[in-house]
C-alpha cells in the first residue's frame, strides 16, 4: 500500500486550495474542529484533569475534547468527562463560546455538576482532582481557554451569568415548525 | 488516476470506525461542521437571501455557511454575508448556538446590522431582500434553524436578550495569561 500523498490545489468548483490525493483525487476538506468541554463543580469545588497526553502533558485542564459525528455538544461534553475523569455530569447550560483561529478550533464550554461523587483518572489523565477555587494551580493550567473558562465560571457563580439561546426544547433540526420533516441533507 | 475508495474501520489508536483509503491508508476523519451566520437588521427590517443552490433552492434563508480554517466565527459570518448578499456587516454579538446532530452541524448565529444600505444577490442567491418582520415568508423559509434564529432575534430585540461569554477582549488563544506564547499545537 502506498503512503498517503496529497497536493494542495483549488478544485474547479471551489475558491480555496484543498488537500487532494495524488493517487485517487479524493478531496480532504480540512474543516475547523469543535471542542466541547465543561467546568464541573461539586460541593463548591472544581474538577480538573492532569493531562497524560501531549500537548501539555502534566498540566491541568477541564474535561474536554473533539465533538464526534452525530453527537450533540452536550452529549459530547458528557462523553469527554466520562472518558477523561470517569465522571457522570449533569449539564446545566452553555457557559462560553471561544474561538482559537490559529488552530481552527471553536470551543463550546458548559457549566456542569457531578451526578455522583465518583471520579477517577481515565486513560488520557494522570490524575483527576476536585480543587477549592483558591487552590487551583493557575501556573499549571494547560491552555489559555482553561483560564478563560474558569474565570467565566466564577463570574457565572456570582449570578451575573449571561446565557445564549440554543435549540428550542425538544427540537434537533429534523422538522420544520409546521411539523414537516426536512430532507436528510438539509439543516 | 483511480477513483477514491474508502473502507470504514477502526484505526488501532482509536475507538470509532473511520474512513480509511484502500490504496494509501489515509484516515479521512469526518468531523462535525461549524456553520456561521447572521440575522441582519437594517432600519427595522431583516435581510434574507433566496437560495440559488440545493438543498432548498428557491427558499429564503439568513446569510450563513461553513466556517473556514483559521477564521474566527465573526469573520466567517461577515464573509458569508459578503458572498451571498454583497452585504457589509457590523456584528453585534452572538445570538444563538444550535446543533443539528443528524447532519453533524453546530451553528453559531450572530446579530448584525448593515454597515451600508448596499446589498445584492451573490452567486449562491437568486434574490436578496429586506423584509418587514410581519412580511417574512414563513412558509418559504429554508431550514428549521432559520425559524429559530428569527424567533430568537425578535426576543433579543425586546431586550430580554441573553448573551454567552466569548474570548476575552483582544485574546485569540495564542498566549497564556502570564503572557507566554502557547506552542502551535496547543489550544
């Protein structure tokens, strides 16, 4: 089997260069990625995971990762907390939307609570702990957006907490307001 | 050149099946896509575009489309309005975050205003018009999320407008709070 080999050029029906396979012409569209994560509270303390993987191995982060296909952001945030911290979450609401264009990421960060006191390090974590807010290791946080999310969560905790709109209750974009189903390729 | 041919199987270091090229082993990760769009107001009226492309050709929609690599969502929303409606936008704020898991979309919808009264149909639009709210063709809107966004925009117009947090002013995730740059692969 040959090694993957792609050339960057602009397809006829497009306006930007894309990665095109040299052997079969497959167009590998690179799209921005969606990260979903949660600031998780339990009895006034905040759950953080010490990363077992690069980048930033050994640094502390909130449970977060890439949204999968056909997954709601809330389901993705719950899955990541389960995988990284063996934690079962009760999602409260969307806290923040961040963008990191340098690495083509959009991050959706939720506020959440532990459904039970159980948690433990999953395969991508060296350690998982609950921190009193004053004890959070600020110099050992993994990413800028972890700082932002913790800061915004503290603001939200004071009650000055703005929230965005999201899907109407019970709606997942599969039907028009008149009840008619939408076709598969439509949003 | 051969035709692209992919088989769905789970890579060794992964937990879900992915599309893998039969000839070179390239793993084509399918990720959820980010749609960015705007509810655009001008002197109390709302800008809508009549779609010139499928799906839902001939139906009305807000200017919206896929976020590109290394683009902020706000820049993407401005670009889409420029492409579809030749409109220059002043983005006011994030209005809503929707998810359509059936088609693996997350949509970030902004409130915006026209910077000038100029607009015209771009190549993906048959027509672009400003509608008085009472005149919006509700039976001819393209997608459920267009209904949601217009409804939420009306709620926002009444002043009961919740907003989410987003990046701190001037920050794009390129440096830690202590000013140190983050490495390229980090968020």
